[in-house]
C-alpha cells in the first residue's frame, strides 16, 4: 500500500453499508392479527436536523418519539425487532 492511501477493505465497507438488518428473522414476533404501520420524518428547525417516528395500528398510536439531532428520515424508521414487545 502506498503512503497516504486509505487503509480499508472495500468489500467489508460494502457489506456493512448494504447489509440486511441482523435482527431480521423468518418468524413473526408480533401477532399476525395486528397490522402495524410506521413512518418517519425529518425536518430542519433553527438550522438543526430533527427527526421523529410513529408506529400505529389502524386505530391506535403505539409509539411516537423524537430521535437524536442529525438523524435522517430513513434513520427515523424503526427496526422490526424494536416493535416486538
């Protein structure tokens, strides 16, 4: 490797960036009778990036929270495992 070149393995970086969620399984952890919806949004407020997300059924908000400053709308989408109670 030449001096000044970055020291990383491209295939490891690609695997990490594009990997599926490690906590995904082929077995449902939530009752199949319940249909859940999730949505995330992000916006600028006084120059700071803010994000929120909500998880709902057709009739009830199960969880709605703000996320740390700097998160994107994609980061606001909850992970499937976090929905299992």
